[in-house]
C-alpha cells in the first residue's frame, strides 16, 4: 500500500496520526482517514485539507466534519471530560492571522482541551493586549499567532508566567519573505523560553499546547 | 544609569532577570549582577559569560560561581526543595553539543528542577538512543541539543509522549551555515509539536523546560 | 536545428540522453524523442513530462508509454536480463514523497535494475522503518526520498552498510523553503558518506543507483 | 589625490561630509579630516573610528575629540544655539545596544540638536517603557535601537504620534544573523510609517532625526 | 468579534487604523470599514484592496471610493485646510513603479497633505532628474519609489537637504529577488539618513511623510 | 504624463531607450513605443513583451513586428550596413535556454550586428562544444546562455581569447533557485574576465556584445 | 561519560566510528581515540584535527600518525590486501583544493582502497583534463573536489561512465559564499547522477567512494 | 606535482595563467611563479598575495615586484608598446574602494593597457562625477568599483556610450552582507549592458577591460 499508517501512535502518544493532506490525492486521504477511523476510538484529524479533500473523505466516513477556516477535516467522538479550569489561550496580532489560530485551537480542542480566543491584539495598539491581562493571567498555556514582525510573541512572553508558544504566520509582504521575518523575530525573542513553531504551523502549536496542558 | 534592571521580574515570572553578557562591558555585567543579587533572595544567572566577566563579578559578589562549559556565572542560594520525581532529560546528538546542553541543564537546575543528561546518542547509531528508551519514558520534559542535520529531535519527538524542546546547535561546517541546517530541520520536524529554540539557545530551553516541569 | 542530441551518450555512458521536458515545447520534445528513438536500440526516457507532452510524443513514437506519478514518458524495449539478486530499495518518509520515489524507481528500472519500494516509513514512527530492517540488509543500493526535515536519510545511513542516495523533496511548507530544509539536513548528515541529489531529483538518484548497482 | 572631498556638502546639506573610517588608512582619514576642518566652520565627524585612527587625526587637528562608545572622532566648534524645547529621544531595548544609540545621539548633537537617552526599556519587561510614556509624549522625534527581535520599534511606533526611526543592531546570536532578524522585523512593523536604517547605522539615524527635528 | 478595531488610534495618532486587506475576507473588510467609518469623522483607508473588496465595502458604506492604481478604498470627508506651501514630492525611477507611488501619494493626501508627482526620472538618464532640481528644492519631504537597483534614492539623497523616504519596489526580475536588490541598495545608501520602507510599502511612506510634513 | 521618455538616449548612446514591458499597462507600452518611434529614425525595441502587449502596439505602430520566442516587439528600419566579418556568437547549454539566447541575439541584430547561434552544446556532452571550436575562434564576441550549473560559461571562457558574456538562465528546479545557481557559478568562474548579466537578461547581453563588437 | 562510542559500528558498517574533532577538547578526542583503538583491530580515523589534537592523542596512542594536509589523525594497522585493479581517482580543479582531496583520499586508503590523484585540471584550461582521459577511463570511482564555480564535476560527469562524487570546496571569495556557489552548481549538474557532498567534506566522499569501490 | 600549470594559456589567451594565492602555501606559490616565469617572456601576475607570499617568490624570482595596495606580485618585462590613445578609466565611489580599483588597474597595465584613475566620485555628491564627464567621454572602456549600494555603476552606465564593467566591493557593513548589496544592485542596473564581476574581483575586471581595449 501507499501508506504505513502508524497505528501504534494512538497508544504511544495518546492521539492517532494526523494526516497532512498537501501533496496527497483525494483517494489517498480518504483511505488513510478511514483506516485511522477504524483502528481507534479517538478523534481523527486531517490538516491542510481542501473542500475537495473533504468530499472524498465524506464518502468513506459520513460522520466527518470540515472546518473551512482551520482547513481541518475531523471526526469528534471522544467524550473524555475536559478540564474546564485549565484553558489554552490563543491570541492573534491581526485579523489575517485567524486561520492559523483556528488550526491551533481546533487541534487542541480535538485533543480534549478547553480553548479561548482573543483576536487582533497586536502591538500597534498595545492597550488592546493590556486590556486582556486577565485572560493572560488565567490561561494555563498561551499560543500567539502573528505575522509581519511577530512582536506580539515577545510582549506576551514578557508578561506571562507560563509557557508561550509562538507561531509565525505568512501574513505580510515584501521583506516578510513569506513569514520569515516573524519566524526570525520569534526565535530571537528577548523574552526567555518562547517555544517557536514552523511558519503557519497551527497544528504543531495546538499539539504542543495540549501536551503541556495535560501535565499534572 | 545604563540599565533599567527589571526588578519586578522575580515576582512576575518567578525568576529574576537573566543577564546576557555578550556585548556588555565587565563593569556593566558586575554592576547589574550585584543589583540583581541585592534585590531578591533568588538564584542569579548571567549567561554567555567569559572567565574575564566572572572575575569582575566575583569582586562585587564573592559567592558567585562559574561553570565554564555552560558559560554561566551564577549564585545558588534558593533552598526550595526540588521535586525529585519529575526530571528534565537533556539529550545530545554528539559530544560537541555538550556545552549547549549544559547551558540548558544548569539553567533548569538553578530554577529548581532535577536534570538528567544523556550525551552522544545521535541517529548515526540509533541503537544508542533506543537503549535509553527507559529514560525517555520516565522523563517529564525532554531537551534535545543537536547540530548538523538535527535529526535526533524528530526521532525523539516520535518516540516520546511529553513535550520535546529542540535546540539546534552550531556544530557542523559548510552547508550547516552556523546551525541553520539543524534549525530548519527542527522547525520542519514530522514529529508533531516539537518546540524550537534559537541556535545554541540552551538558556531558553532550560527556562521553558522549567516552566513546563513546574506545571501541576 | 534547435537541439544537438548527444548520440554518443548511449555508447559513452550506456544509456541515451534523457530529455528534460520543462521549458521545451511539445514539438521540441517529440522531435528529440523520435531522434533518440531512431538512433539506438535502448530504452528512451523523457523526464518532468506532462500529459500534453506525452500526447505530442505519441504521434511520432506510438510505442511510447507514460507514467503519470513519475512524470516520465518512456519506451521500454531493451530485453537485457535483469540481475534479480541485486535490487535497489526506494524508501520514502511519507506518502507525499511517492512521486519523487517513482521517478527514481522507474528510471532505475528502465536502466535494467530490479527495484523494490517501501513507502511511508518516516522517523515520526521509527518502528515502521526498523520493522523493515530485512529489506535494508538485502538491498544492494538504497534511495531515500524525504521532505520536511529529511531525517530518514541519516537514520538509514546509520543502519545500512551500502551506498545510500538521499533525495530531498519539496514536501513541506513555511521554513521548508521548497525543500531547502531537507536538502541542508541531508548534506549535513551525521551518517558518513550519504550521496545527496538536487531537490526532487528522482531521475538523478535512479541513474546513480543504477551505475552503482551494475558494478561488479 | 585619493579623495575628492565633497566641499559643497556643507552648503548643500547644512553639514560637511562625514568620514566613514572603515577601510581607510590612518593617513587617509587624518588628511581628509584636516581638509574638511579647513574648508568650513562647522563641526566635523568621522564615524566607525578606532583609537588608532584618532591618534592619527589628533596629530593634524589638535582640537579633535574621541567618543569611544560612539566610535566617533569629532570637532565641536559650531555655537549656533540649540532649540531646547525640541529634543530627540534615543531609546534602546537593552544595555548592549548602547554603542549604536550613542553613535546616533552624538551625531544629532553635533548637528545642533538636544538629545535625551533612555536605555534598556525592551519589551521583555514592557512596564519599563510604559513608565516613560511622558518622554515619548514630549519628544519631537524618536530613535529606537534594538537587536534580537527588534520588537521595541513596533511598540513605540504604536504609542507615538511623531516620526520613529528604527535602527536594528547586531546584538544577538544564532538566527539573528548579525542583525537581520531585527532589520526584517522593523521593515515589517505593523506600526505604520516607521523609518528603517541599516543594521548598526546610528549615524544615519542621527542625521535623519536632525533633519526632521529642524523642520519648522 | 474577529477584530478589535483600535478606536483610540484616531486620537492617539491623528488618523484612524488603516485596514490591511490582504488575507481578510470581503465581509471582514466591509465590517471593519463600517466600524471605523462610524467611530470618527476622519478619512478612512483600506490598503491592498481588490475591486471585489471594494464592492463589499460599497454595500455598507456608499460614499466609499476606490483608486485602482493605488489599490486603496477610501472615504474622503475631512475638510481641514491643507497647507499648500508644504508639499510632498513623490518620485519614481520608472513607469512600472507608479502603483507604489500612488499608494504613497493618496495615503498622504488623505492625511491632509499636498502631493506632487514626478514619474520616470531614473538614473539611466540622469538629466531627467537634474532637470527637475527645482521640484526637489521646493519640496518639504521627498518619497522615492524605485525597483531594480534602486539607485535613484541615493542620488536624490545626495542632492536634497530634506528628509528622503525610500520605497523599494518589486519591479525587476532574476536577481532582483522580488525587490530585495532595491531594498538592500537603499539600506546601504551612501547618502546619509535615507529612511527605508518595506518593499512596495507605499502606505508606510505616505504616513511617515505626512507626519514629517506636519511638523512645525 | 506617466513617462519621461529619454529622447537624448538615441544620441547619447547610439540607440533609443528600450521599453521594459513587465509591470506596464498595454496602453502605456503602446504610447511610449509610438513616442520613441516618432522621435528618431532608429530601430525600436520593447522587451519582455506579451502577445497582448504587441496587439496594443500594433494599433499605434503598424510596422511593428513581434518575435514570440525572444518576447520582443520591434521596428526594423535602420539600414546601416552590417560588418559581416565581425559576428557575435550566441551559445546555449540546452534547448530550454533558447528563449534567452534569442532575446540576446535579436537585440544585437537590431543594433546592427551579425549574429550566429549554436544551441545545445552543454558540458554534459562536451564533444559537442569542442566540435564547434572553429566558431569560437572566428567570433568577435561570445554570449553564453546556460541554466542549471552554468558550467558552459567557464569552459568557453577558458577556450576563447575574446570577451565572453555569460547570461545565467532560470532553467532548472529545486536548488537552482530560479537561476541563482547558474548566476553564482558564472560570477565565480575560474576563467578570468567573464562578464556576467542578471538572470535571463538576454537584452543586456545583446547590448553589451553590440557595444564591444562596434569597437575599432 | 561524555561520549557513547558506537562500538557496534565496526561490525555494522565495516569501519569504526570516525571522530569529528571540531568542537571537542583535546582530552575528549584523546580518550575517544584510545577507546576506539582498544575496541577493534581496524584502522582508526579522527578528522578535522589540529596538531594540538594530535599531540594529545599521541600521549595515549603512541602509534598514531598525523597527515597535516588532510587534517587527519590515524592509526594504520589493518593489513587486508587492497585490490590494485580497482582504484579511486581523486581530481581537483586547482591547487587550493588539494587539502580536501587529501582528506578524501586518505580516508579511502585507510578503508583499504587504492587511490590515485590528479590535481589542478580545472576547466579554465580543459585540455589538462582531456589529456588524462585514460585515468578517467581506468578508474572505478571518481571524486572531484572543486571550489569557485565547481564546473569540473559536470564535465567529468559527462565524460565518465562510473559513479562521480562531487565535493564542493570553500575555495573562492565574494559571491562564492564559502563554497555555496560550487555546492549549488554541483547539485544542479546537467550530467546525470552526480553524488554531492557537503562543502569541504572530503571524509564523506572518501567513505562513499570506498563503499562503492568494494561492491562486487 | 601539485600543479598542472596551464602553459598553453600564454598562447591561447595572450597572457600566462594568473596565480590565485589564497589557499596556497608560500612554497607552492613560489614554485608556480618560477615555473610560469621560465615558460614565457610575458609579464607574470600572482593575485591576492600577502607580503609573506612575496618574500617566498622573491627568493626564486629576484625581479619580482609587489604592489601592496593591489595585493599583486608581478614581473614586468613585456615591452610591447602601449596604445596611448585608448585608455581604460577606473572609477571608485569612495576612498575605501581603492584597493580593488588598483587590482583592476595594475592587471590591465600588466596586460599592456594605459590606465587612468578617478577615485571618490560616488553618487552622494554627484557633481564630482559630472565634473569628470570629459574623462568618461574620452575613455575606451570604464571600470567602476563601488561598495555599499553600488549606484555609481548605473549612473556611469547611463552616461557612457562604451562598455562599463562593474565591480562590487565588500565595502560597507550590516545589510551590505559583504558586498552582496552592491552585487545585486549592479546585476539589476537599469543602465543596459553593464558587465558585472564577482565581489572584489578587480583582477577579472582588468582582464576583461584589457580584452575589450585591444579590439580593433
Ligand atoms: N499596506 C500596508 N502595509 C503595511 N502595514 C499596513 C498596511 N495597511 C495597514 N497596515 C497596518 O496593518 C495593521 C493592521 O493589521 P490587521 O489587524 O491584520 O488589519 C494596522 O496597524 C495598520 O497600520
Ligand atoms: N499541518 C501539519 N504540519 C506539520 N506536520 C503535520 C501536519 N499535519 C500532519 N503532520 C505530520 O506529518 C506526518 C505525516 O506525513 P505523511 O506520512 O506524508 O502523511 C505525521 O507524522 C503528522 O504528525
Ligand atoms: N529530471 C532531470 N533532472 C535533472 N537533469 C535532467 C533531468 N532530465 C534530463 N536531465 C539532463 O538534462 C540534460 C538535457 O538538457 P537539455 O539539452 O536542455 O535537454 C541532459 O544532459 C540530461 O541528462
Ligand atoms: N583574483 C582572482 N580572482 C578570480 N580568479 C583568479 C584570480 N587570480 C587568478 N584567478 C584564476 O584562478 C585560476 C587558478 O586557480 P588555481 O589552479 O587554484 O591556481 C586561474 O585560472 C586564474 O585565471
Ligand atoms: Mg487589526
Ligand atoms: Mg558521537
Ligand atoms: Mg505517513
Ligand atoms: Mg536589559
Ligand atoms: Mg522609463
Ligand atoms: Mg540538450
Ligand atoms: Mg591551477
Ligand atoms: Mg568619499
């Protein structure tokens, strides 16, 4: 077969393999999705999915859902109760960063976490962020999605006393070089210990935040 | 004065500001160190420090110590008991990555964490890593320091069910471009949710690992 | 004429010139293909070919075939017996790397080699690779196609005692920079002596593997 | 001769040509300095100067002074009264950025501007900046020197209602790539209209700030 | 809601937040535009806007206008008298740079400035620029938009005794790397104190020019 | 108007301004073309032109011609006799480099030079080049257009005793980075004194070759 | 201990682990060398070694030798007879590439291969290479070390009917970017199937050539 | 031996091989120099030479001279009369570019050309260049050495009606990236047909200028 689905992952890492759709045919995606669906009782995720990918999956797995903003196909069937007192806060610098934020947030929710969003609090008007200091203080883990110069990650990293996960986004133009400017900024953050993800990698941020949020 | 020491940091983030020595004069470093030493009862850290920096500090703060491998000047006086059951595991791919690993490990220790090291378990001889699967399973958080192609981070990220923090090192030559090859590899890890640090940023890794390790 | 077909190549290097289709018109491709077809009795290959290219070739060379996944137009007419005991093993890290793997594999087959494939054995679930250690041990030459961080090449290079040819693929996004991350990782492999190809250059990998596989 | 000193510049642009010392011999610097000194009554500046350069100049121009931190050799003899109500504010993110800030500040002072400094107010502890909101409000033009991720420029650009000039510094390591991370961040600032200078170009910032500060 | 419109910006910085349309949906743009339109009496700007974006805005704000060359949606209702004696001069090196120049010019006009244009005066025929020395002398602030090697900024910077704002454009091919060649050239200008903007960032140039032009 | 056509260029540099079509509207191109056509008796060239551009020009200048391969719109009316004994030789490494070669060749022809072509003599089969040593010896100036690794320029530069102009082309994929590999190779040629042009800049090569070919 | 020497490597891959000296202390190198020396009867290699490293090794392993040009410390004690009919040919473009060639050659010799050298046959004078066509025809595997534009690899790859291993060297300046120009050229070679190594990686080339040369 | 001196080059290309000293030992340089000295009656050049290199050469070739600014060791013994009416003009933007200019000029002189210099006429004070329009008009070929933004090449290219050879220099700092900014600027020159050399490659410029200057 074309894929060696990693069935031990659901046991080894508490969550089944997540399908990365880019570069796969509709049929490959649908077959892997069904395969994963049949081998565990957990939620299933396919990331970077198009509507067309979804239609192919739907034929084999009728309970599959699609979140267009997050570009995620998923099945939600795990009823493990979620700890409401520990939430992951997902911040964005601008409105254009929302899709990445939603990829992160939905991933974390499907891994049994409570998620709160706070969009458009970038540093060009920093009072917007300071006004939500309460959220920063109450959150258990924070994800910051920001493009352009990505400065929000450093400011949040300096305010918070909890893990901050920075996701550079490809929002910007010219010398942003497809997200490189935000990526470099976040890697060089003067706030100590900010965790950096690949450009636009909301999925990875959601997964890391979930692992941290489940620590006891 | 030349510095606005961030005295609220010890309260805001549970640990005083850490001095980044590169680009500062001996005198600046010593004065800031003393200032921090006098304003809290916590441990004090100055990173990227030379022996010369240390001698200047020693004149003002006689209890200061120096770890040459980690390039850290520090004062250890915080006696808060450390939770021995939760340790941070620091892995390196090769022997040349040890200095970065020690910067990470000592930082975490000074922030009241138990640290275990396991050096030289890179993927060119993967049985060395697989032989220490027990350590990976017992650790609470894992830091991976690797240069060259940085593949160790992905392999560990695929084996572990806990947060993995990847620190690319500048070990290598030619097309490693001072650590860029390992950095890009870690950012693109196929293992989901690996947290990436700046090249050679052991300090950041130690700080993040400590924050995660203290979560309850 | 527009092309100086290198007719001595079939003698000089045991295989006729291979047409690189990108940047050529349908007519140029078809005429060069016919020209090569008429000047030797060997198999003929045109790489990076579209379906449209194929239709143009088909009009002049009715026995031409097309492999869509491998993007190769070819004529298979060389009946030299293939040595079944020496096979080239083509591994991929993920499902999305399959097209590059097939370009490599078909090239090697058309140069009279036995080829075995093993897809989707990337390091995020390394047990999948270790489970096929037998294939690695039996193969005569190994080709590894991997995108993202390309770590599979280093792990295979460390396990195998035979030439390993690494082909970085453009699978990935963000800081993979179109395959650059995998390319740099492979060039910096800590496993000694891995041969690196250009990004997505399955053709070159197949050709090199064939040359090595025919050594006696 | 080796230099065509631009003597019309003092008239054309209100200030004589400034000598860029890097790559010039001691003798070349001294002769150009003397030449400029003799052709106008204005202040004279040589930037990027070493102590050795200064000693050579001193032999020909005994009234020359040297500011080691700013790496500037200068003659101060212009007594035009300075407008004390309009000052240029020079901010730095950290202590290590001070040399660049001083190159900017001294340049502006020698061009007849009042300059105020405020060091070490980077975003890792943003209260330090907010505490000096009064200075930001009173300044006529603001220069921000910051390395690492250069986020301070965006935060100040969002707070201030006056021209902000951002100078990325080469402070940092690893993926800061000698100031590139801060440069890209500043070019992509979400705060509209931030003026960006070359890495470590305090001189240019001082000159631009002076031109703006003299507008009526 | 999806956006935290920065309503204090009109007071804080004399002009309302400007909407960056790229990456936003038609509906998001229209709603933010209406929101900004309702919260102040100032002119409103949305940059990087397509015709489609405009149609969506028009439904909610019937007085909105669209400048296709400048890619700006705007409302012009602020009748504050403009100081006709102080104008901003916008120069371009070639005809292909005009769109960026118009983004700059229209931005400045909507911020209550008089703007003059002078297109196609690049250095390949430098007499064209020298012939307009009068304009350079009369202007209060100068914006230079140039692609390819961006040399015009340096020549103007050497001729003018007033702030020069350089906007590299993405005009060019091959080793211009989408505007990088012009950007680097402008950052390294031998003319002292040239202010540099991001590639194609006419908006930022217009905003900075306006701030400087309003100084008294 | 939108353009300041450089009418003195035909006198100053023996040939009128050449229109660079990319980034200009059809109408702009047509008007500038007509303008140039009316102001001299020389040949007229518009480069990087699409068929659509041509149709617009044709309406205003009915004698205009279009060479699709070279992407050039031109008027040929200069009857100055061409020196047949001095020809410019245009070589390509492969068939895919022909468009760039034709841009160079047609440019030189329109500037009154005799041009000879020799395509597809790349170094993978170096006998093809050596077989045309006679052409290399007879030519007065040589242009080499090559993509991929651009090695042909160095080999020709080592064989010829006359100016060699190297044009890197964007032919290739992966780590050719749109022509960068060939560009760097040509800049670093071990054959002394090779003149390098921008990627795909056939026009510049033709113009330089023409200037050299007309020297007496 | 600081190192987990991979003792199974001598069995797994027919040759013990090779010590990469850069970034290790003298004592670490000496101890690992002794450890390897004691655990097998094979030859031992430490690469990238300084004279100082050698002196430290010599104290623990008195039979160790040092090749200064190749920067290799080694012990030669394996008396397995070498197959004299199969030799590896090591070519260089210039005299400055010799150190890398010797690192490759000595590595291959210590792995029981016959090695022939042919220096300074770069393409600026291609007759030098053509004059040694006999060597190319007789060799079993070819290594090409070249800096600057690295064109030699493509020319040899086009002439030879056997595996060609290309090692870019850091010989060059300016836009050679420390070997990047040669590296890119080799990756984009128009000669099919050239195996590429990291910049200056003579060791890897020697190891790969040895593996291929031992195939039967 | 270590070098295959290309003795046919003096005949093939009218001038003997030029020794590139970087990366060669003193002894290698001296022996190659002597070898070249003995095999022809032409002038001999060794470029990128240190004083130490010179001393080694002097022992074997007592008539050798050394130009420290140009970093060239040479023997001048060719008495072919030089055509005084055709001179090569070497311009520099600043004083710091003089060493590169001298490498170019001395190379051309040793190849029997008359050379004129005009230093420090960069575009920051363009009247200095315009004042020497006579020199530009009288020269037969022009070399422009410039660092930083390299704008001088474009301005000269627009003024002159003869071949212009642009040599980017590594003069500059920060985002000049060792000469990259000037290199890119020159490759993208809006003045048609400028020939570009590698960064700091005065030698190549001198050689190309000489070839062109000798055309009849
Ligand atoms: N063309 C533009 N280029 C750069 N920044 C812009 C542009 N247009 C608007 N902005 C800024 O982008 C920010 C808006 O980001 P967002 O919240 O995503 O809309 C605002 O602070 C604007 O000042
Ligand atoms: N959006 C994503 N970004 C990065 N990695 C992903 C993403 N989605 C899935 N993955 C990982 O990609 C790997 C799948 O590769 P493949 O075998 O090609 O499907 C899995 O190990 C996933 O953990
Ligand atoms: N997919 C491919 N990747 C790299 N090189 C190729 C490929 N296919 C063919 N080639 C080589 O490209 C050269 C042909 O170039 P051209 O003359 O432009 O057709 C031949 O030497 C082939 O060996
Ligand atoms: N300064 C220089 N820059 C570039 N190439 C040079 C220089 N000096 C000599 N060369 C060339 O470098 C080659 C010599 O390389 P090698 O055999 O290593 O001495 C010759 O072909 C020369 O033409
Ligand atoms: Mg916003
Ligand atoms: Mg090791
Ligand atoms: Mg998979
Ligand atoms: Mg500080
Ligand atoms: Mg024009
Ligand atoms: Mg061909
Ligand atoms: Mg040589
Ligand atoms: Mg000067």
